[in-house]
């Protein structure tokens, strides 16, 4: 059985800054606690790596890359590559200083669905806070770190 996780947030920033927040390991490290590493070109591999570089949590391929509007990646745990899903990030401008970020994580197994439904709201809320205030949330406060 599969399902989708859909999350929309509005952020007072630019599409370019959201793109950078999703794709620049220096940014992802600050609000997510992990580094997203790739050249972000279609067909390239990407990795979700612990801050110290010792542990690769998630892996996948870049399926679509249209900076700063859309990024689509495959997503699976390095430990369980058969449980592959897909994440689409759609970035659209609402007005001069606000964007809408739609995240659709699809083709989720029950196990992956449980993990991302707890993880994405935390990660995306932290990213929003970081972009708007320069300060991320303590993303994993009160919970053992689980990758979104």
C-alpha cells in the first residue's frame, strides 16, 4: 500500500533562497542538521549526509531540476533501497516577498509514510524560521533524529 504526504508552506523570502536552502549543504546543515549533497542536475545522485559526514541517511537521483522553481528527487534509505519514493518541491512566487512551497512526497510505503509525516513538518518549519529570521528551530527536540 502506498500513500502521499503533501505539505504547503508560505515563506517570506525569494524562490532563489528556498532553492538554495534545499540544495546547499551549508544551508541544510543549519536548519535540518544534515547536508544534502549533489550537483542537482537531472540524472545525478544526491545524498542526505550527517553533519560530520560519517553517515549517509538517504539517497536518490535527481529526476527533475528547474532552478529555482522545481526539484524532483527519488528518495530511499541507504539501508533499504527497495523502499523508494519520490519528493517534488514546487516553488512559486505569491507576491514580491512571499513564496509558496509545495512538497509532495509520493509512493510512500507505510513505514516511510510514518517517518516523513513526522519529519517533513519539523524540517520545513525549521527551514521557514531559518529563512525568515536567520535562526532555525531545534528540529528534533523531544524526538530521536529521524530523517524526513
